[in-house]
């Protein structure tokens, strides 16, 4: 991710799914629309406590969402864990300016929380914000965060991924304590990215219908001197149908293949010559009915520090990398752009309508996509996406992948 932020022309995003309308915050655009030329109205200022990215938050810490004016339309505070998501109960005040948890609510230790907010300003304009924070881990313990979610159905490119709240020194012990198996059985190998992330995958994409089980036996495992695991649980997910979509940046098309059969060839726009799209295999990790994209999140700033663009209602957004490459609906570029020119800041754009249309190319693709589906970009004048940027491990061959295991 660090190498992305040093160069212009790359999308970036922070977003998670909420109930009903799904929202997020991102930085990416395409076409010639310059929404960033308009100053942000004060009504757009959604204030969230704890602050975004806060760590070590205590169980009694206040959780608060508030506006200076306007109205909170939806607030969703969620505990995100390997076994699924648990909503934090709460309510919006009568004046619509504050959300607070239900009385007596206490945060769980060693947990990750997400906050998703949709608000209307005094002019009826909708805006969104997403933040995350993590609570304190008991002294001398470590914890792991996992994807995909328990009991989910995913695409054939899904990679099992663990991130840890502290550096893992005894990587072999931790890897040995996480057992990933499948039915039908295939060889599944772990690969470490540094000391904070461990991914698992088979040699090739999963077969449709495969059931994958993860046995986490981290309790009392010593990951570093004096740091012991606290988790012991079993998680499972199912692999659905196969869908691999190939984006040809030079031809401005995307071929969508389902179970070996071509569903459609869709016209697209990819990254412009100075802000090209990564090549390589990327896995869908998040999907949003609507998300906010702000150029300031990736260094596209004007002299006054504001983003060159700020699009608050990008429809049908599908995350492909951690650094922010999205495949999303685009309603601001001219219709003839799709299939003929590359004009984005690194994302892949499909034609859409403002507010999102289910019959547009973007809506059509969104409705046929699963977390874990593969989107491969070819013929772009850029390098191959890094294997740790999102779930990019399929860009490593099998011998390279196996070399990243801490086990013999």
C-alpha cells in the first residue's frame, strides 16, 4: 500500500458493508467531472468517536456519531469478527443529529468495530462516512482478524486471510495452529506477508461447490515472548459458481465468463495514460451499492488541500485491492467513453446512471458478482499488482507461494 500512496493515479478507499444501503469512503474517479472544485458544506461533517483507526480503545469508551446540522439517515456500528458481524444496538436522537449506543452497551475486548453512516445535509444531499477502530487486547495476548466471513458463499478465487494485532515472531507455531481443509480435499498452503499477515490458498482456484473449514487453535499459542493467543473456533464457508472477468485495458472491454461460458463482453474505461490500472489477478473483497470517492485520500489535492474531486454517490462499487482499485459504476463520463477510451485514475469504470441502475452494465455486473470472484486486468501499461495488495496472491506461482510458508 505504501508504494501506491507515493504515486499519483491510484484509487484508495475505506469502506464496509452496512444493512440496506451500503456505503463507504473512497478515492477514485474517471471522466472529466470535477466535483472537488466545490467546497464541502459544513453539513457534510460527520463526526465519529472513537476516531478513525483508533487502537486500544477501552471497553467503556464512548461511541458517538454526530452532525453539526442536517439529519442522520442511517448509522450502523458493527463488531467484525471471524464468526460474522454483530450490530451494536443504538438510536438516533429526536433532532437527528446524534447517534448513541443503547444504555449499558459495552465494547468487547480484542475486537474490531466498523461505523457506517449515511447523512442528509440541510439541502437534502446525501453523504456517507466509514470508520473503524479496534479495542484493547488483554496484556500478554494476541488476536487474529479473519476473512471471509463464517457461513458465507464466495467465488472460486477466495483466499483465506488472517491479520494479527501485533507482530508474530513464532510464525511456524501460529501457522501450525491454523488448519485449513476442504471437501473435496486439495493441498492448501499458508504464505506469510511479513510478520502480520498469513494467507492460505490452493494451487489453483477452488472448484465450485467446495466446502472449506478453518480450525483456529490459537489459544495459548506463544506468538512472541509473553504474547499468547486467545482464540479457539471453527469457521466454514462454501465456494459458489466460478466467475472470472478479464479486463482488457487496451481493447476497453471486460469479458465475463461464468462456469466456462461467456456471459457478456462489457465496454469499460480503465486508467488514463498517466494514471494506469494495475495488471494482474485481483479478488473481489467488498461490494457497495454506493460509496464516496475523494481524491484527497490518494494525494489528488489542490493547493488549498482539498481533493481534486469528491464524488459522494459512486454507484455499484466493487473493491479489488486494499490500496483502492475499484470496479465501479460511472455516470459522469460520456456514454461513448466506454469501449473507446481510458480516462480513470486507476479504477475500472462501467457505464451507469446517477443513483445506480440495475439494468446498466455496472448494475448488471454488480448483481452477478460474489466476494471472492476474480477480475484480471491485462494489457495495461502498468506493473502487476503486488500479491499483498488485497488478495493478490494468485499472481504468485505455486513454488513462490509455498516458499512463503513457515512450515517445512
